[in-house]
């Protein structure tokens, strides 16, 4: 089997337009989020306006990181010290980390074999925990049935905050992911759908919520300069009672995001073409299971997950190693120790230990594959062939 020689962490270069926008900001010296001349609209404000329009949201705030956006959203939704906040067991560390950062208690909800939140377990934990907020992580771009979810939340008067780090541009039944709850948080970290190195976006249609978020982001008394903010009078009873946490994005990062946003929908098509190639090949391999993608879900295939049910830990490590020897980087969610960005709830020692047998069983056989746009369609066919080959050589006799 010929090894794959591509790089799984190499992103596409920024466009000439993004580079030119960055140089314009650098040459001006006006990198700070509020450093603009009279009559000028800063890059941060222009991107807020552009993203609000793309998302079909009334208000938008750009932040220093996706995790910061989540923390601000939790605070502005009313989360206080020691409050219980529901979230997915299957997610990445910044999500429970943001809950812990505001002094709240993450209550982890089981996941299903299709990698979405388990609605039966969610309802049970709403009743037992008394939590009034769900921070829903659309982990790795898998979207739960949003109609069924909203019915559960409305039945129990639970507020929804959406973590859309992996669903920027995605939709459920024709409605943009992020437009179902009180607010949505997005990421522009290098491996997400827009790349500013690090960064976050917070959107909402609630004027009181967004006014608090803008003041909290470090607007001082310059909130009227924001690109997608509530009216000035909304801030009257908020501006002096809300702490400044200096979390708004700078002009340099916002400048490189504006040209990328124009290409987002085109890039979603490109990601999904690559996803379909790999998924079609792996779906034909006996012993490998892909999560179901419902017709109502317009997902973004920037990564792909598959399960090898009943695999042992030793065999999972051998499978990852065999792929790595042939140039394919898989991440395994069942490992006891965190590996780069990949971890599970057993290593989140800053939260109370929780029993999640269903999620543990699923994660023990779950593998993750990054699909950067630097990969050609031919690359994707080769990658899928290597995974299938390694499965045959390493696992088939044990798991079939």
C-alpha cells in the first residue's frame, strides 16, 4: 500500500484579498478594535455586520476566541456560580472548560451512536439537575433533530445556547445552525471553517443579551461603533453594571476573515465533496459504521467520524498506529489520555466525575479524520483506501 504524504494540519493559504486586507491594517497601525479615525468603520465592525447578514441574525459580536464567546454567552444568559449547565458528553475540552471558567457545574448528557445528544438522557438530567440552560455542542458537525430538541427544552423552560464551532454554514431543515436558541457561538480557529488563527463569533436576536455581551467584551463606552449592535438606548441600564473582560476581536484578525466569508458557501461544497468520497468508500467496509446524516441536515464535512463497534483498546491503538505508518492521521476518542485536541470526559478532572456508560461505549470505538481543503479528491480516495486496508489487516478478524 502506497503511503499518503499529505499534511493533515496544513490549511489553504489565505487569499490575496485577505493578505491585502491584513497589510492595510498593519500599515495603518490601527490594530486595536476601537482604533479608527472619524468616519471610518473598523474591520471588526465590518465583519460583525457581514457575519450577522450571513447568519441571518440581528446582532453579532466578534471575540478573541470561540471559548471566550461561550463564556460570555453563559454569563449573559444569567449563569451564576455553582449553577448546573447541561452539555454534551461528546465534545471538546473548551466546552466544559467554558462552563467551569464561569464557576458553573457541567452536567454531561449521553450521546447516541449517531454522535448527537441523547434526548431521553437530556430530559432525565433536566429533571434531576434543575439546570435551566443547555449549552449544545454540535460536535464535529453532527446536528440533532432540532425540532425534537426544542420541544424538550420548551417543555421544561430550558434556555438553549448553541456551540456551532463545527456547524458554521450548516442548516437544519433550511434554518441556519445557531438560529434556534438564545445565542450561538462560532470559532475562527485555524482548523474551523474560517481561519483567523484564533477567534470567535457570538450571535443573537435578543437585544438585552447582546448589549450585555458587547459591554462585557470590553467596549468601554464605544458600543455605538459596533457593526451589528442593539440601539444606543438598550445599553442605558447595562453599561455601568456589566464588567469589562476585554474579549472583542482585533482589526487584524477581522480583516482576514471578511474575504473568507465570501467564499464560505463555495468551500462548504468543496468540503462535502471530499467527505462524500471518503464516506462512500468506508461505508462499504464491513465492520465500519458511519453516523447517519438525516435529510434535514445540511452539514459541513470538514471532518469525518466513523465507528468500529466492540473494538478493544489495544486494537484501537494498533489501528491508529497502522494508519499513521501509512501517513493517515486518525484520532481515537477512547484513549485514556488526551492527544492534542482530542480528549474525553475522563480527563476533564476540573469537573465532577460522571457516569456515562453509553457515551463511553460509543467513544471507545470512535475515530476522527480531519479533511482539510488542501486535500484533493484523489487524496481523499487514497486516504479512505488506506483506512480500509488497515482495518482489514489489523482488525477484521477480531471485530467482524
